[in-house]
């Protein structure tokens, strides 16, 4: 599926903050760790789910800007990814 990234200083749905390696997912429980792999370049990042979203059709996860840097998707904004629960 497709991933996008977000940043900000507000609170997340879990009551926490956007962290360096956090993500938003529609249904996985807060605190779940997932491995996100960018299918365009093979880079991977482990993130912790602490928010809900994305709310844009066709996207399966929103990663924090720090995770987007690790995944090499910061410039493009959106990337094809595989998400695996750890």
C-alpha cells in the first residue's frame, strides 16, 4: 500500500506526541511495533503506532518525518510500502 508522512507538535490519538519513529494506522493497537519497508528503495524502519490515520483513500500508514527520512521518502512525500507487524 501507500504511505505518507506527517509532523507536528500536537497530541496524537493515544495522548502522546509525534515522535522520531512513530506512525498512524487505522486499526492496529497503540504501542504496536511494525516494520515499514519502502518498496521503491528497500529501506526499512521500525515504528510504533501511536495515532490514528491515514484518512486519505489508498494510504495504509502515515509515518513520522523522522521515519520518512530513514525510509528515504521525505522528498517524494508518498511511497509504496509493506507493513509487517513485529
